[in-house]
């Protein structure tokens, strides 16, 4: 399935819960981020493809540290619909994302940002309407505290595995990463399930019992 078709299907018909169910059915049960990474605004939603960056803690800065080198390279290389997924190993001492990175990413038509660190400049990011999911807000810079050390390598965020190129969906329920090699299968299963759920919803509205519906559709 072409990338544009995948994105259109996700935006128009799908949601994190149905992607999670499809991954479960295929035996991939470590692809949903544990609760705790929240959108800066309730209506923020992300659909795109991951670009991974991994941060490590540091405790000083000098010319040799060059704290922003990999971060700048990753953000400047973003393509349309890509999503920086910044693994800080749940280090909330640092805010790897802020207003200026959001402004650059938005210009490049990136789809949003996800981090298990914090963000700063949150109000301005909300005013930009650039979707960001994070552990919280914190005004501190990464300078003296953390540095992106690797990009486009495997990572784990909130117990979920993610690689660059994986499909990312984030909504009010949570965050799901679909491994790149499973995207076609997951989208196909998810569309079928979402459409059948639409039928079930109408039957429920018309008074049919959960017992009868589950017997007929196997969906609950």
C-alpha cells in the first residue's frame, strides 16, 4: 500500500484502538506506549512515519560536547508526514522539544512530535497547532542535561518498540507504533474491523443485545 493511501486510511477511518487490536491479532503486543505521554491539547492527533532520536543524560557542556549536532541534523532532514520520536529513557529532566523545533518541523510538513521527555514553550506550540505528545512540560533546555546521541536506530518508548519508518498514530487514547513490515497487514485488518464496528454501533443503537452482537460479529 502506498504511503499516501496508508495515511488517508488512518486519517479518515482508523484510530489507535483498532490498530492496537490488529497488532494483537498478529501477535505484536509491545507496540502501544504505556499511559503517561499526553497531547499538549486534547484534540491533537498524529498520523505519520517515525524518525527516531535517542537522548542520553549529560552533566556539562563545552565545545567538544556539541550538544545540538545530531538533533539539528535530524530535524532538518525531516520529510513530509514524518514524526520525530525522541526517546529520553523517560528522563523528564530534559525538554528536547520546543517552539523553534516545532516551527522548523511544521515548515517541513512534519506530522508532529512524540517524546518521553518533556517539552517547553508549550503555549506557543499549542498556538502553532503543531501536535506534540510528551511526558509533561519543563522549561529547562537539554544543554548541560542531555544530548541526542543516535538517530534512526531502534528505540523503546513507554515499553513500545519503534524504528524509523514505522507507522505512528497518536490520539486521545494513546500512541501506537506499527512496524514498517506490518503496515499493509495492519491497515487491511484495521479497516475491516473499523467498518464492522460501524455496523455493530448501528445495531446497538437499534437495541440489539451485546450477547447477540458478539455472537454474530465477534466484536465488543
